[in-house]
C-alpha cells in the first residue's frame, strides 16, 4: 500500500490547473475582443465575434493538438549515398520542463489569483496543452453566445 500524495504535491497540481484555466480563459477573452472589434468595424456585431471565435477556436484546437505530439526518439538523416541513417535524438535527452515565459504568459501571470500562487515556467503545463484548453474554452464561449444569448447569424 502506498502513502497518499503529500499536501504540497496536491497544492502544486491545483496551482498548475488554475494556471492552465486562467491562461485558457485569457486566450478566449482575447479572441472574443478581437472578434468584437472586427464585428464593430465590419458591422456584424456579436455575430462576427461568434464566427471569429469559432474559426480561431478550431485553428487553436489543431495547433494545440499538433504541439502536444511527442518528439520521436530518433533522427533520420540522409547520407551522401542517398541512404537514410537513423540516430538517437539527443534533444529528447534534455530535461523536460525547460520552458521560457512569453510576454503573453507574463501578462496572464498578473491576472488574479495567479500572482498569489505563481509557479515557475518549468512547473506549469506546456503551452501546447494550455492552447488546447484555450481552444476548448473559445469554442465553448462561441457555443454559449449562440445557444444562451441567441447570437444567430
């Protein structure tokens, strides 16, 4: 029988989840604002915002999914004779979690409650996962605009 996870491990998981959710909602809010500005400029209003959210949500879904795929454990190179040579991928031997913080992520870190429970960039979920989550939030927001608020077009 194994011992239950420590309190600090559960707290770290909760902070990672909060960080990912706040990031996803911030991306969805930016996409909504972009759509609303386009709607005002083009005369479509919230209908344009809904379509922009849907389109960018689908694109983010694809990009986030693409970013989540693992790197292969091998590299293929072509020799001078035209043969393929397979070698071990040295990039996969690096430490997992080496991440830099983007300007957008730094701005998101100022949204409450993240300033109080901040994590270093290498302890957060990957950007690919957070963009995938952001795509789901963006698509859900677009769906709510149509079904709850009646934005039809």
